[in-house]
């Protein structure tokens, strides 16, 4: 059965200047079939959040306003988390990244 892990609290980042939105508020849930992935993510939460914040702060508002832009961000987050799990020698894999809240202002 799939298991979901919510990365809490919600991410709130400033977007690069010059765009139509200045801030992004984003809630994420990670899907996996392996409990060890959730354990590894939880045990390394500060490092994982650090890397995700850096990724989110680089996003362009105009791109995130499109479906393709949101899907691209999901893929980038999936890739980043996969890299981090590999670096932590976690054999389990992430099967999905889901936005449960997505607000730009």
C-alpha cells in the first residue's frame, strides 16, 4: 500500500525579484511504498528542507503559473529528493510528489 509523508511545516519562500508574484507558499506530500523512505526523510528533515528551500527560491513566478511549470517543479523536487536519498544510502524510492497547497502572491 502507498504511504504518504507530509513535509511540515508549509514551505514559504520569496521568489526572485521582477516576477508577477513575490512569494510562494507550498505544502508537499511524498508517496512511497517503503516505510524506510519515510524514516530517512524524517531523520534528515533539516537537510531535506534546506535543499528544498534553495530549489523553491530559484523558481520563476511566470513559469509556476502554468501546469507545465508546476509539473516541472514536481519533477525537480522528485529528482532532488532522490539524490538526497541516494546520498544517504537509502535503498527505497519515492514514487510521487504531490502539492497539497500551492499559493503565489
